[in-house]
């Protein structure tokens, strides 16, 4: 075998992964610290830059300013300041005032939203922009925005007061059950280090009282160009001109003060495990978390890279065991997994998490620890490792095939990690050849050895979460001692694995033939009608080399059922999936598909039955085999599976009843849609009505008649390969609602966040029943507005929101509002045209549209023309009229508010406030201030 050399990454671009030659690897060879495949350098003022030409998506650039400044640098009276500075960057800078940066982004179709444009963590702050660059000046201005962030954030008293409410709302948003659980766990994990007390969101008191002067001092102290990197990845004609733009906007900037060194703050290790028994009445379920902390691996040599692969194989192998245990009779947990996380700079953790039945946490903890001990005692089998090896080889093959089709935002993330965490970037070609050469030589004994680093004496932290106390800390400690004793006595038996069949389908079906074939030129798709009556429409694309998407649907679903059959039938797909809808149990099928890039799922909903998934072009036959198995297999009740499914469902119902947000959502649904069995969520009493035999019988009728199904396939398809496999195994007004929803979302964000500073985010979503197969009824739906806020001002903000909607109905939006909405929609559309999912959904909607009458190209054309017609007609006046038509009754809305739990006396007093506001609604008492306006929307069918 030839020796892998430094220039082996210069592999022919068209060379396939399977033709890559395995090579002899020099384990002592050093990994290049310079990032591969990107223009990388440093300006005289210390600023680092990464510039890369990348054509996906077209005419777009993913930009970032990475700053090695996070919450860990805050003093005690500054806790939360790093995050507030990030917020204020978008409020005002030297050049941009009054949220003009947000207005600029929206004017060019680059949306602004929570966590979409910036994120503050413990060790860094990242500002991100995804901007169109079809006009030369846009890239320059976007880079200028980043330059303003680096040194010109205004941080005035007025800016701070306007933004405090938004930051406070983000803080309040994290005070739910999950936030409380994670905060407690983090504090225990980081005990003894400054990280324990430096959660990026900060302290409530600091957010409410910190001065603008304190913000300025922090900003001037830490924001230095030598701590920053500019990242630009996009569809550029060349990199030199982009580097010159960076030099133009950043090159003249120099820090007024000498930068302070950013020192590493260690997290002390500990031999004794730490325990936490956390009782959270609103917890979504009972859970166990076990963490093992260790230093982040430095990948400096090929040997280090090999060790990284060994650890990845260990996690994958252990996860597969966890999954199989969860599918056994009376399992100790419903789900369990292990993952590796970089917690803070230079510290990572291997974290095992499981969810289990209430009062079952001790059993789950014992089982999790036993599986790790079992690996230490007996190791993984060679068969298990061969399966894992195939999985990893499949993943790197997919990455290699897609190496020229990576999204710019993904590359931006890689470069930011290189800057903040020194994560090496060696190039996918070199990495593919390394893995192909190294993986076959990694033995099961090597992978198993990593379990030696997961003793409870290795900086281990164990947390139990339950809604009600059922154990003590001593019980947890006793479990750990019990497993240690069993391991020392070697009383843990070896792993007993399942028998895995060779073939998914035991017999191949007879090949059918094509009855009709139509070319739909306007879609670029071909439609077939097969001899079994199934309709297949496929579109060949080159957006991704290793992706084929497919979905098949048929009308008819749960809406056809009376209440006496509904509860059993609605559980049919859940029970069937656990038994195995493709002829094999899920735990067996998982191994049968190891190394094959195929994913397929099923769904039975109100009006349709659907199967959907994706696969590599290499495994299209495997995917179609699974579809064939779906149509030819029957599921029969299995007592063990039924018991587990019903137990999981019962726990989910109980968890949902504990969660105030779910209760709130259910009540809002009941107010808007009534208490019909079809709309309301499952109750424990409903679960008792489920007959497993009837559930399986119903499911077996759902995927039996291929002539009732239409299948759409989009992706890298070779028709000469795909057609024989298909034949063998598969024998206008509504457009306005999207624009109106986006208009309302933009205007409410401007009003409630940027003007009044009282919310963090607002979302407006539309639900249209336009996919109802019945053609002779009106199209109905609703528009829903969601935001969270301080409970004390919820009524005021509801009034402001409603008044803004009424104002838009009476006065209409501005010309700039319309231009912004059109630009955002156009950019979304342009990005979608380069995406397989977008095309799959467009073709699917064309088949499922009410205007479809047998010719998909006609309905596709009419929908496309409908979009274009609406775009051309959009003016302030037409949007105003559309608002008046669609929301034509001022009082046809409901307002539902989830309030913190208070005394009944205070709650009764609040009713008078509602009367004063003239709103007749129900008020729900629960845990947080969260407001929903569900505005009724009525549309008319084409007949009217």
C-alpha cells in the first residue's frame, strides 16, 4: 500500500469514495494547524480572517464576526453583560441607529430573529449574517455591519432602557422546568470553578439595573481585534476582492487600550462522584443524567485522529445497545443515549441521558451503569464493531460525495470553531482517505477499552429528575456501590445479541410495467402510472450528490372514523411502528440497515396516509424494498410491545398534564375548536378505550392498495437505474396569508420589541385547511400570534397588538413594509429553488391542491402563477384590503393568557381588568406569562 502523503488531499474532484485507494498511514504525522481550503490570514491590527468561495446557496454569503469574549470574563456585578452587549449591537452603532441594522437586513431579504443573528456563550460571542450578494454593494455593507460590531456599538442609556425588556423576556423564557433542571445540573457539574456562576443569560438583578457605563467598560476592556475573526463564505467570484473589503472596513481600526490576556480558567476534577436528586413538579418526565468530564482532545497527529475515531465508535456501539435494551420486555427506560459535548474551552463531557417511567429512575440508573461495566468486563463483539465500522464508513462516504455541495453556513461554523476552539480543518478529501484507511484496522478490543475512562471515580456527576420524590441521595449512592460490587465479582453477564436476517425482503416481487408516462416540462418532472395503479412522479436534480427524497400519500385517514373506533385506530401507527411496519422489529432492522443511508417513516393523519423518507442514490433499491415491505406486511399484536407502548403513552399523557405550556395550548385549542374527541389530546381515560387488536387491524388497511397512492421522488436519480426498481417494488387567495403573516410578524416585532422593548420575539403562523380533499366546502383556518412577556403587562401588550392589526386594516402598511416583505419572500423562494425538499413540497402541494384535476403540471403552473400574481399585486392598498377580507370581523378572535399561579382573590380581581379592556375570554392559571392571539381566518373555495 502506498504511504499517505501531505498532498493526498489533492484528489481528483470526480473520484468516487469507493475508488479511493486505502493507504498506509504514518501515525506520527502531524496534522496541519492551518485550515485547509480557505484563505486564512491576519491583518496588522490582529484581526484574523477566513474567506472561502462556495456556490451553495447561489448569490448568498454567510458572514460572521467571532469574538473570544463570553460570560466567563464578567465580574460579579457584570453577570449577563456580555449577552446584553450582543443585543445592543443590533440596536445602535456609530453608523446605524434606531435598529437600522435590522431594517437593512430585512430590506435585503435577510431575516432577523432570536438566536438567528448572534449567540453569546461562556467563552465567545458570534455575530452571524446570511445575506444576498446579487448586488455589489450588499456584501460591502454587510461586512461594514460586522466592523461596526467590532468597535462601534453605541451602548447608550436610551438604547439600554429600550432593550432591557427584550433581554428580561429572554431570561424569563429560560425559567421553565427545563431551564431550572439544566441550571442546577450545570452548577453541580462546574462546582469549584467560575463557570458555575457565569451562565450567559446572567442575573435578573443585573439585567434590570446594570448601567450603560458598565456595559461600555466591559466592551472597551475585552472587545479587541486580536480577539476576533471575520468569516466570509459565499458565492464570490474570487477571494481577493473579499479580503480587500475586510481590509477596507477593519484595517484602519486599532484598539485604544492594550488588550488584556484571556486566561484559561480550569474546572477541577474530582474522584468522588457528585449526586443530585432534583424534584421538579413540572418536569416533562423522569430522567437520569450521568456525566464524565475530561479534557478536550487535541488532534495534533494522525494518531490523535485515530483515537478520535475510536471514541466515536464507542459512542455509536453503546448507543445501539441502549436502543436494544429500550425495546426489551419491561425495559428500564424508554430511551437512552450517550453523546460527547464540549462544555467550555478545553473541557468536554460524555453525557448519558435516559427517560423512564415515573419512580423508575433507580432502575434506569442501574441499567445504564451496568451497560458501561459490561463493556469493561466483556467488551463489544467483533460483529457489533463491524456494524459500527460500516456506519462510520457510510457517513464519511456521504460527506465525501457532498464535498462540493456544503452549505456556506456549515463552512462558516467550521471556521468559527477553528478560531475559538482550535478545531483542525484538514479537508474532507484527506479525512475520507484517512478514515477509509484507518477504520478497518480498529479492533473491538480497542473500542471497548475506552469504557475504562467512564468510571464513577472519573469526575462523574449523576442527576436524577422526577416530578415527585420517590428516592433519596443515599439510594443513588447505593446503586453505584452495587454496580461496583457486581463488576468486581464479575457477576455481569456478556451481551446477548439478536439474530439478524440477511435480506429485508425474503422474495422479490414480479416486475410491473408503465401504463402511462407524461413529461411535465414546467416542473422538469416525469409522471408514471404503473400497472398496479400507483402514480409516480420523479424529478432529477443535482443539488446534492448523495440525496434522494421521496414521499407517498393517499387520501383517507382518521377523520373518517366515529368516536367508537377513533382511539384504537389513532394508536395504530404507534403500535405498528414498535412491532415493525417493514416486516422486522426496529432493533433488528437497525442492524440490517447499518451502513445503508436509508431513512423511512410513516404517518396516518386526519385526511391522509403518508410514507416519506430519504436515501442515498446507492441505496434507492433498499428504500423501495422497505416501501414494498410496508405494503405487503401485516402487523400482529405483540403483548410485550403493547405493554411498553401503552406505558410510554401513559407517561407522556401524565407529563403533558404537568406541563403548564401544554395545558395552556390544549385550553387554547379547546376554546377555538371545541372539545371534539378529534381535536383534544389523549387522556388516560381515552387510553383505556384502546383495543390493540383493532389498532393493528386498522393500520393494516392503511397501506394496502397501491393504486390509491401517489409517490413523488426528487433528487440525484438516474432514471435508467431507478425505473426498473420503481417497476419492481412500487408496482390563489391562500398565497396572501403567508405575506400577511410575515407583515404582522414584522410589524409586531417593531412595535412590541423595538419600540416598547417588552418582548424578545413574536411569531405569526397560519393554519389553512386548504389541503382538505373535499372540494365543495369553504377553506377555513386561523392566524395565530404568539409572544411571551411580563405577566403584569400582558393585557397592555395584547391591546397594543390588536390595535396595530386594526390600524393596518384601517390605514394599510407603508410602501417600505411591502418592499421588505416581498424581498424576504423572494429570497426564501430563491434559496428553495436550490433545495430538494422545496421541490418535493412544491410537487406534493400541486398534487394535493384542490385545483388538481389529473394534470400535475397544470396545478403546478396555476399555483406558481398564483404566487406571481399575488407578488405583482402587492401594494399597501391590496395588503390592507386582504387584511380586511381575511380578518373581516373585529371581534372574531380569542385571547388566551397563561398567567403565574396566584391566589384566587388576585385572580378574581384580574377579571375586572379584562372587562375594562372589553375582551370576553377565559383566563387560565398556570406558571408563566405567555400570550396567544388566535385570530380567526376564513377563506372561500374557488366555487364562491
